[in-house]
């Protein structure tokens, strides 16, 4: 009896076809997910998503370390001082990412507002036709109220317009001044007149100096 050998097929093409099919399936699922993401998003959210995709694809063109710059008014008066550990510039669209931004904004009465944060972003505000600085993480503000009292403000995000000399946030804010602590959602400050306005009703508590250990 003669045995006829059976032909053995190479499994490699089959494995490749299965792998290619899985890749097509993954691409199709991703396309469906992106479609539903854009379809369910508002126009503003679609712009934000598109911008994030666009920004993630570009590379910076230069950076500066240990930045320390002073800006002056047209009459030669000190306007504000800007310092940062690093500023990384991206060309298109144009913006800069800032590590450890620190601002000192000077007033005509020789007082000053000091603003520090862990990170920030400098970009053009097309509505105001000027640059704005968007700060995030551990934002600390030290200033003077219109009544001349020192004030300390903490929040997690803040937008500053140095040219207009005002700032605003929609995040939760804690404000401490003369032993009075106030928390609210949102804040606007006009540093030209040292006016601070909380954007929503909040909680307030009073801690006398003798209980807080502050200097008399």
C-alpha cells in the first residue's frame, strides 16, 4: 500500500489576513468613535477638539530658559515684570507654553500685584487684540484692595490681560484679607483700580489675627 503524502499549507498568509482584518476593524471603530464624538459635540467643543489634534502635531521652533523681562509704558514707567523658568514657542498657530510663570504688575501708586503659577500659556486674544496669559495649577495672587488692604487669592486657573491690567477666572477662588476668608466660584479683578469682584455668592468666615498667628 502506497501512502500519498498530503500537502501542508503555510499558515503565514492566513495569519497575515487575520492581522490585516483586525487592523481594518480597529480603524473602522476609531472612525466611528470620532464621528460620534464630533456629532454629539457642540460647535465650540468641535473647535476645541480640532485645535487639540492640530496642536499635538506641531513642534516648537525655539525656547528660552530663565526668562526675566521688564515691560514699560510709553512714558517710561515700569508696567510689569515677567519671569519664567522656560518659555517654549510654537509657530502655527502661534502660542507659547510657560513653566513657572511669575508676574509683577505695577500700579501708579507704587503698589504691585504678584501672580505666580506652576504653568501657563501665552496666546493672542483676537477679541481684545492683545496677548493673554492663561495660568494653571497653584495660582497664587498677592495684591492690594481699593481700600488699601493686602489680599491673597488662590485658585487653579486664571486668565491675565497685562495690557488691560485685569484678570478673570471661572474656577473656585479663595480670597483672604484682614482675617476675612471668602470662597466663591469665579473672580474678576481690575488692577488699574485695585477692584476685585467675585462672580458668584460664596462662603465667608472671619479669623481674627490673634487666632491665626499673623503679625500685628
